[in-house]
C-alpha cells in the first residue's frame, strides 16, 4: 500500500501518452487488432496504481479531426488496449483524447488548448477526477508529452525510448529524465517518492522483482 491510499483529498496521477508509451506506435492506429502493449506496460501501470496513482491516458488523435478515424473506432482501439491491460489487473481511471488537427508539424507549438503540448486534457482530468497536479507525473515518448506535463504543473515528466525515436538534440528538454520504457519510468517515479533514507544508495527499483519479469538489480 502506498502513502496515498487510505487518506482523503486529492490523488496524484500518472498521465500517460498512448502510442509509443503504452502500446507500440502504429501510424493513425484504427484497427483494434493492431493494439500491442509494449512489454511491461501492464505491470508498470499496476505498480503505479497500487502506489495510489490514478492512471490517465491523454492522447492526441488528429486522425479523428482529419476524418481518418471515427470516434467509435477510436474507442474500439481503446477497448482493445483496456482488455489487454486488464489481464495485468489494470483499470484506467481516465481516457482523454484531442481530435484537433495541428496547424504545423512543430510538436512543441501550442495551437489548441487540449492538444499536447497544451495542458488542456490534463487540467480537465484534474477537475473530473480530483487530482493533485503538483504530485502528478507525465510519461510520454515525445517533447509534446513532456511539455504538456510541464504546462499542467506536474511534479515531473519522463521521456521513454519506446516511441519512434527521440531527437538528438532535446534543446530546452535536455534536463528531462529519459527512461528505457514505461517500466523504467515507473521505477523512477516510485523511487522519487520513496527516496532511500540513507540518501546514499542509488535509486533502486521499487517494483517487486516478481512484477518486473526480470532479475532484481544487483545491489
Ligand atoms: Mg506517443
């Protein structure tokens, strides 16, 4: 049981990008058959949920705005993802998507209040789900994800390498922690919340080894 369970008041959340973070990236994903969890996604999300974090997916879906994907189809894809996550005992607390079509290809430019890097989806979720943004995190595979978390006032944001690739030069985001994958990112979040009391040990994985599916670290 994490420190956030059992008390009243606002919960922290982990906001999650979908494509390239929870599931493998497929360009304009419209087929539920093509939904594949990235290895460890379910276990990582279960660990975060067990620690008291609400799990909220925030996804840019310009394919909807472009007329290439119906909302019904989007939810079929979403349901396919949820069924796979349920096999790992995960139930999402929220799912927000933004259908807006960007005006430019610059993923750091805000051109709609909901489309990442704008914080609209995160801010709405905070109201809907009574979330404490100042103790919340954002995990994603693109600069727009990190910026959305930052713009929403999250405690931190983490990039993952499971997307289509990070730019060589992250520019103003050079100080953002980069995780191998969502499991690694979950480790970072949980280690951040429970720092070693001695202050000297490295931030060890807080996810039980049996949940990780790989051997525990050698310290
Ligand atoms: Mg993504």
